């Protein structure tokens, strides 16, 4: 039997408010006492930015063609984000079922298009990727940087590493901004508001499997035609 045979399909309607609150309370109750939301954010930020700074410090005599590594790596990271979000976070894979289990049946049922804000900082546990996630990204992208260095392109390797790891930090910060408590200063910034609107549309259960898979810059959504139409009607507002 398939590993996904007993997994119910993603909901296309939101939970009623009582069940949504119960789900949030259950998830918060499961958070360990030692958990620190700011420590969680700090691990990702300090480790990621530390690698970015270290990579940039090691650069020597960077040529123009080497600097082109930055936009190329950024676009590839954006495409990877889109692919992982669409195929791993919204479709349960036997290779990494926890990615789906923590995202679609939990994160998406708690935070809805019209109610994206965290009520407490402890909820950062439900918004941020695991603190070790950025280390896994570094382990995955590090060999590429090492190979580029070995091939005689040290600056290209360093810029590749700085961009890909820096992209994860950008992802974390932006995603957190979209779920900030109501009225937070950062959430009122123009650019953040536009990006948050893009992400909030993805949190409509009727659209989450089809639209707006980019969390950072919606470049690959545009390329792959998964940008939600501005004028698409929202069919029904009932809850189940």
C-alpha cells in the first residue's frame, strides 16, 4: 500500500472558528517549555548571515562575470522555493512527509487569508522553518560552492554560497513579516504589504494548491503561471 494511501486530501474549506482555535491550542501546547521564539529566529539569522559575511570577506578581485553568480543563484533559489513549496509542502512525499504534515494540515488551517496574524510570539514555532533547516541548506549547497572553488572559480563559489544561504534568511524574515501581530510597524510597510497580500491569497484553502507558491519574490509564480488572478471570484465563504 502507498505511504500516502491513508492521508486525507487537503481541505478546500477552512475549519470553523472553534476547531481552528482548538488546533492552535493543541499545537501551542505541544511546544517544549525550553522553546524560545527569539532564539529560534536568532539561530537562523546569525548562522545564515555569518556564512554570508564570511563568504564576502573571502572574496578577492571579483570580476563582473563572477558577480553575475548572484542573480543566477537568486533565480535558481526562487525556482527551488517554488518547487519545494508546491511539491513537498502541499503534496505528501514519502521522502519527507513531515514537510507536508507540518504545513498543509497545520499552518494552513490555523492561518487563513483574512486572519494571518500571530496572536503571540510563541507562534513563531508554527511559522518559521526548523532552526536546523538553514544548516541543511548550507550542507546541500556547500558542495556546489566547494566544487566551483576546486574548478578554479573561488569567487563564484563564495558568491553562490552567500546568495543561496542569504536567500533562506530572506525567506524566514519575509514569511515572519507576513504573520506579524496585527498593527506591527513592519507589516505596514508598502512592499511588505504587497508581498503579504500575495502570500495571504495562497492561504485561501481554495487556492493554496494552485496559486502563489513563492513566499519571497513571486518571480517563479509569474514564470510558471501560478500567480493568482487579481479578479478571481472567491466561491463561497462557508466553514466546515
